[in-house]
C-alpha cells in the first residue's frame, strides 16, 4: 500500500511517500512559514518521483500538533480533504513524537512567550504527555530524565538545537502503532494553548 506522509506543524516542511515499509520519496526542508505555498507542489513532486497517481494513495498520515497554529491547519486540511475525497484511512500523530528520533527523546518546540511544547518519548512510546510549559519548568523536567536527549529547539533550555535527520522515517514507524481516525470530520488539532501544571 502507498502511504502519504505530511508534517507542516514546525518550521520544517516534511513530505513523504512509502510503499509498505519502503520510503519511495521524502523531502524535509526549513520552510519558515511557507508551508502553505510549498506543501501541494511537494506532494505533487512526491507523486511524480514515486511514479504514482494521487488515486494510488491508500492512507494518509499527518501530524496534528502541537506547533504553529497555521501550520497545523495547513497539514490537517490537506490530509482531511485527501482522506475524505478518496475515501482512504487517515492517521493522526503528535508532531513532537514525529521529531523524537533518539531512542529516548525530550522534544521541545518553541511555543513563544518563554514557553515550550514538550513531550517525552522512548522509542515513540509516550512517557510524558505533550504539554506546554514555561521554560523553567521544562528545565526541571529535563533533570528528571537526564539519560534522555533534548531534540528540536534545545536552545530554549541552553542545549544545542538538534533537528531530526529523517522525520518521514519516524512517521513511518509511528503509523504502524497508530489506529486510523474513525470519523475524519471530528479530527481536531492539538493546539495546547494552556500551560499544564
């Protein structure tokens, strides 16, 4: 089965196509708020590179946040339209999990206003549920998980930024343990606007 992968929730744009467990095409680049302009052309390019048509896609996998408010909506809109129009399954995954490329990852994404989205994962299994915290609280959380690697926007907590080399590969692994959405119309984004205490 051919699967389309799409992430527009961060500063990156990630598009991929797989056939079963083999990635046929993947693209990941710094998009900096241009995902709306770039997503459809790269999906089109992905189909051409994989030598398939849109009607050949049997499943769509999309990240649903947390992340950029507009970015989340771009990816979800595209994924929901494709899944509904072509009557194919849609799988929704956490954007933080998609970026958790180390076996033990603390994924941090800038949420602005001295806050960050954070999720802790071990081999893509959630250890600490995605939440939004003040930077000071994230630093305290990191001390509790000293053997975990800080991924993505590490500069927020005094670490080096560490960007995953292959988000599509991560999404391929996560979709294997993710159930399809039963009612695509009821799928909502994961915005996480409020701080979790």
